[in-house]
C-alpha cells in the first residue's frame, strides 16, 4: 500500500506518494517558496485554488 501525505509545497493541495516529500518535479523545485497558486499541473490543484479566491 502506498504511503500518502500532503505535498511539501505550501501552495499545493496534492498528495505525495511512496514517501516522497513532493507530488511533482515542479513542487520539488519550488520547495518552500511562497506562491499564491501551485502550478504542478495536477487536475484539481489549480482549480481548488481558483475557487478559494
């Protein structure tokens, strides 16, 4: 069973799998940068941020 936790990028709402800290290379590269929206490209992540605003 895959171990799931929230992506380590503060603006991202995705799940990081298999013990990874980030859900995508984008989030890994962005690290702890403060952004208003995540651009990881996963469906639902950017959409969720758009609905919050």
